[in-house]
């Protein structure tokens, strides 16, 4: 999926289109649900959300944070928006079309609820009992549920693009407003991208940062030399294709699909036929795999990626601040 080139013009050289669209984009952003008081849950609420369109979404950071919290002997519950719930996701019963691919994947790691609004999802999750904290997959700008810790995720390669709001740039709201909401920032990308991101945006970043990088999860599959026909949707399929090449695989073709593109019978038949003719194995991302019909999914390999956070001290400090402690419970 290609993204508008003007979104990623360096911040000190905005394009003419971006400059012309900026006033309207700021007006549109301020018209969103960004104010007011929401419902305060009786347990800490952690929001994890991407600050800019394109690149890495919030799911890898949510899974990393949930895993860390579980390692403290705490019981987190994940919240996602969508569907007609509130509904607790059962991975063997529900499908991606019903609850969303990211939420369906998250449900394999912790109890996950999906609801049309954050507050109703939180109430339903807490009514079930046992939750020490709630981790929102998104919702940074939505006031329906009061957040105790707000964590922003940004692709270190793309950064904040030209620093402007959609449609002039990749941001949902003016950067100064977005950063004011954030208690902790997670830039995701390789070291070289992290260094450039810090250089470009250092003057704007006065919150703690916790850099991380996405790494393939060992599955026992020998990727080196494998002939693959790779396909992926999402905001940045090129990251997936580059990862396969980095593992030594030999993609005979890589097909980037639009995020909203349905995996219909025609598309799947074409992919399968092409893989057969090229003597290649079909492969896709973990998130795309759960969108596939179950019968076709058996024919496709997936490459799971996990977020590596070398220094979790900023996260521990945030958890301590809201009363979450080692050994379970809230102090």
C-alpha cells in the first residue's frame, strides 16, 4: 500500500500541498473527540496508540507491554474498539471480520474485549473480574475512558512525516497536541533509524522514550534459501518483505495489498496458482494470516514478529507511578 509522498517530506521542508492543507487539517483534528471527561475505571488504564499513519501499528507494543505486565504476576485485559459488543473474544469461535485481525491475535495472549466504545468495553471486562489493569489498543484521543498511562508508538523510519495533520500529513491531530497526551514514547525501528529519528525530532520530545525493534520470532522454519511468494496488507508491507530477505529467503514475488482489501476467492486462487507455477511457498504476516479463510490458511506460512524492548525501565517507572507492582495487585 503506497502512502502519499507529501506525508513524508522532512519537517523542515513541507511541500506546497501540505502547507495549503494544514489550516483545514488542524480544524478537522480539533473537531474530533479530544476533550471532555470520561469514565474512570477502578484499575489503571494504559492506552497504546500509533501517533502517525503508516508503518508500525500499536499491536506489537501492546503485546510487549502485556507480556511485561504478566511477568510481574499481574493480570492485564486488552481492550479494542469495533463490532457490536461488548464481546470477549474467543479465538476459536470468532473471526477477524467480526472482531478485527489485531484484536483476534491479541486474544491469544490475554483476555481481550472488543466493544463499540471504550467505556462499555472496560465495564464489561471488569464485571468479569480478575483484571489488574486494562490495556487499550488505540484510543489515545478518545475521552470516553480516562487513561492513567498514555503510550505513543511511532515508526522510527517514517517518524512524524512532515509533522502535519491528515490529509496534509500522517498525523491525526497537531503534533504538539499528540505529544502533550503522551507519557512514554516507543519509537520502533533499527538503530540507524532510531538515531535519525532522535536527531530530527529531539526538540519536540520531552517525554521518556523506550526504543524498540521488531524481530522475527523463531518458529523452527528454515527461511534461508526458501522460495516464497509473499503477500501482505497493512500500512507497511515492505517491512515484512525486507524481513524475509534479511532471513535469507528468496521471495520470487512480493505483493502489497490494500489494508481494506478482502481476501476473496478470486484473489486467493490467483495467489495459489502463481505460487504453484513459480514453485514457491505462500507466506504472509501473522495479522494477515488470521484474515484468511481457515481452509486456505493451512496452505500459507506466517512469520510472527515481536517487539524487542531492551530497556524497560521507563515502562516500569510508569507502572509504578500508577500503583502496579511486582507480585500482583494495585498498591
